[in-house]
């Protein structure tokens, strides 16, 4: 019953809120935040006033409406794979930058390639961010990843290669 009242308190803009609250109310707010996929139990609760915590949960609830659930992060590779992919993307971008400096007369040729390399690096960065941090942070990263990949690739958990392999020449 207390959790239902807490949900109403989160959803309805009732003010003023008490600065202090009994432990049962604080625990109920933490359970509701977990149930709404806004925070995890392991995230710190109780360090600020109760009113501040309620306002944070309200804000997070409305801000994260429409973002994917944090459980979607299981679709994507673990952090260590994302780190290696980001390293590869960074090395490829560094290579392109060196080529651009070396072949400065063809500057216009390199800009689309650099943009493409940046887009691939951003995809892998978002995939990494979706694996780390708090629940709200991961959900924002998942939303960014969904926007970059598109709904079909996102639902399938398909990430592009960290470097555009379709541009690499095969040498035998």
C-alpha cells in the first residue's frame, strides 16, 4: 500500500514535500525507482532530503519516458569488447587524419571518411555507455544507440564494425 502511495506521490506534482521522511517512505521511494527502471538498489539513496529524492525520481520518470529499458543493454557486447572496438575506431581515425595531412591537396576527399569514422566510433561509445554507470545513464545511452542504429538493428542488437571494412582494400 505504501508503494502505491509513493507512485502517486511521484506521478502527481504535489508540493510542498517534506524534507525528512521515515525510513519506510525512503525505502518505498527506492523500491518504486527500481520498479520504474530509474535506479538500481545499489545506487545511493538517502544522502539528500526526501523532497530532493522525490523530485529526482519525478524528473527521471518523465525524462526517461520513451527510452529503452536498462535491460536492453544485454543485447550488446560487454564493455571490454566495446573498449577494443573504440580503440580500433580511434586508430582508424588517426590513420585518416594522418592521410589527410599527408595528402592535403585532396582535403575534400577525407572529410566524409572522417565523418563516417566518427559515426562508427560514436556507436561503439554509446554501446559502452549502455553497459556502465547508473540506470538512468544507461537508458540515455541506449536511446542514443537506438537513434544511431535505427529500430531494426537496435532490436537485433547488431552493431556495425568499428572501422568501415567495406572501404578497406584486400591485398593478397
